């Protein structure tokens, strides 16, 4: 069985790969590696979230489970006057995200190795983005939903992409129990985009 990407220090042998992606009309180049999520290229769910998410130019954004960086770096590109904090438990993913930010000329980001929200305590964000680590289990995914509420400003929103077959209906129910105001913004090829707003 292949190594789980939701781990602090992947032990899989390095196998670097470079991929070019057109996201929101801008060309990005990402270096990926073994031991990280979707190493062959940006997965469809992340692309769907990137193309759907709505961000003000000066937004303060948090990307939870950033991997090698596609969602957070695309958000930073869309928020030139804002700032994006990107967090991931996976040391290798964080190193790649830092490298990818530099190679794409994006400097309005802070990239931190963190077990979920542990290293951003006390911070508040306008928008939190996540393609949650499904393989880490429902408890971890639901903890992201619950904890995110405390890190949003009033009126701030959590954007989630999740496949129907990976628990989108139960995710919607959980979000509704926490936020009340939850909208299914988009659905495509079995993927759902939910926007949950803190009021």
C-alpha cells in the first residue's frame, strides 16, 4: 500500500515531477514529489474549487491542507493586496509549496507546517479554503469544519470541495449544524463546492 500523504514526514523515495497548470487564466508551474497529494498534477476537485472560489483583492485567506500549493497560490494571485496563509501537516508538501511560491513569483503568502490549525492560533481570516484530506478520516475532516469557524471573521466563509461518493451529503449536514448558512455553490463530475458563512 502506498504511503499516506497525511503524515508529518513522508518516507517515500523522492521522485520529483513538474507540471504546468492554467488556473484562473494564469499559467502556474508546480514541482511535486512522491508522498504528497495528487503528485501527477492538480486534481479535478482542487481545480474546481480554484475556478469557483470568490475572493476580494485584499482578502486574508487560509488554505488548510495546502499540499504543494495550487489552491493557496492561485488564491494569492487573485488577492494581490491581500495575504494567504497556507498550512499542511506534511513537511515535504510544505517545502514544495515554498519552492512553488518562489518559482511562480508569489510573495504575499506565509507557508507553515502545522497539524491543522495548531500554528495559526489567534488568527482570523476572511476566507478559509480546503480540499480536505479524505484519507485522514471523517473525524479529521469534520474537525476542519468545526475549528475553521473560530478562525473566520464574522461574515467570513469556509469553502470546501468534496466528492459526493466521499461524503458530500454528510459534510453538508455537518457544515449546516455548525454554520447554519451553507450554500452548494457548484457541482460538477460528482464534486460539490460548499460555502459556509459565519454570521
